């Protein structure tokens, strides 16, 4: 599933999907706008479960995948780029 489809659908919020959609919407802003508003965007964090492990979500690409970090303290870059449909248990907390 493309990340934009996930954002558009938003689903119900039983698994944190509404918060995840909002977070990913902020991280899909054009880079110029993301830099301009970074002081308000940066404090927010998103975590998910993928393949049985917890990851920090650091962004999403225009190709539709999401970026995951094993190190929960790092807010940029990625260790994995995965299909958002394979992620679950969305939360603003790592546990």
C-alpha cells in the first residue's frame, strides 16, 4: 500500500492509525516546508511493529514506503524501507 493511501484512508483509531497518518502527513511535506516548520514537527515521534520488532518511523518516500530505524533515538535515516501495510501497533511511544 502506498503511504498516501494510508494517509487518505486513516481508518479507525483503534491501533493508532489516525496519529500515524497525521505524523506521516507532516513527514510528506515538501522539504522546504518541512524545514520551515521543523521546530513544531520535530518533537513528535512515531513507532510501529514490523516483523515482530519495534521500530521508530522516521519518514516516508514518494515511492510509498515508510522508513524504519532500529535505534529509537535517531530521528532521521533508516535501516529498513518497508510497505506500510506490513506495519502495525502505531504509537507515539516505543513500547
